[in-house]
C-alpha cells in the first residue's frame, strides 16, 4: 500500500531537481523539437525523466505513457543530433521521438503519422517510416509485449489478444488429421458391433458410421446399448453428426470439440456429400502447438547466439 506514496515521493524529488520533467511536458517537447535547449540541460532532463517515469510505472502512479515517450524520444534525438549527420537540427529529435513511440507502443504507422502531423515536413517522412519500422522490429524480437499490454499483464489480467499468431489458426485440419480411420458399417448388427468395437480391446470411445463412404453418424457404447435390435445405421439414424472439413483451421475444430464435449470428429470432403477422408482428435490438435514451440525454441537459440557474439 506504500508503493504509490513512495512513487510520488520519488517523482517529487526528481521534479525538485529538474522541474521540466514534471507535468504533461508538451511545451518542453516543443522546445526540444526547435532545438531551444542546451545539450547539458537535455541530458539532465532525459536522465531525470527516465528515472522518475520508471519509478512511477513500477509503483502504480504513472499518469500515462504517451507524453513521457515523446519527451524522452525528442530529448534523445536532441542529444544525438550533435553526433549524427544532417544539417537540420529538428530532424533527429523528430525521428527519435517517432522511433521511441512506435517501438514501445508497437504502433509504427501511428508514430509516423503523429510525428509528421507536428511538422508537415514531407522530407522527414521517409526517415520517420524507416526508424519507426526498425524500432518496431527490434521490440518485437526483444519484448514479449508492448508497454501497454505489459501494464495490463502485470496487474494479473489475462491478455486475450496478443500480437503473436495462434498456432491453431495457421494450420488446417488436413495437415494434422489421421487418414486411416476405423469405421463401423451401417449394416452391421448392433450386437455384433458392441462385441467387436466395444469389447475388451476397445480403442476409442466412438467410431464413425458409414453407408458406403458417406458418414451418417457417430456411434458410441451408450447409443448402441440403447438400441438392442436392428443395425448400427438404425441406431444413429435421425441425428446429423458433427463433422470437420479439411480446409478448416484447427482453432475452429478445437472450439467445436469443446462445445460438444467430443474427443474426435470425422473429417468429410464437403458438407453435402459427407464422404469420409479422415478423422481429427484432440491429440492431433497438439501438433500445431508443438511445431510452434519448436520454431520458437529454435528462434530463441539463434537469437541468444547472436547476442553472445
């Protein structure tokens, strides 16, 4: 409970030594963009602003991220403008401001448009785009989240939508399904089906029921036990089976399995013919996640080797 008070104390101490670091700071940003501050004052400003902003973020007393990022980016550009090429003193504060904003917030186009709207200088548009895109790529490779979603995640809330791709959404059913399927003929008597498919050597809880190659239903022990006489086709008649299509992504099929409480779905060529081409199970849906894990592990290894060099 004392963290906000300590954060406010640190901000006050920093503001005592550097008053420009307090407040929204748009007037200071304007001075930085117009090169109206000495580089010694800019160094003091960026040091104090960075320290008190980090403390404010950690203690929960931060009032926002937009203005601090703009101020620190412009201050960094004002310092580097003495070392980097270019005769325009306004160029590097503007470029660094856009790069800081676009990288940390994962919004390069927004940062470019925002910075371009301040000056309307078309000559700076290409450097703004290049630096914002470079900063965005760097933060994507080195940070799991943007600064906005990181604040939400540290409060204990689940981030439903991240910038990464769901492995189940980028792979299709035909890539993970099992093509050799054990099925039950619709003309098979119920008693024989119970003995053959649901005896001691039962491999699955349910099996697709075929008439020719068409899927007419899915039979399990409970369905057949409730139908003592007749054929398996009679037992499953009147109910349309839940199926999957080869072109569907694995996320849609996983949702369908969860909604209906099933373990496996027959995969049919199309919804009209219902010709069986395979079957997809819950265990098959692990394959995209496993492939994604191996890809990420390989990328992390390559990245760590690059950093070591």
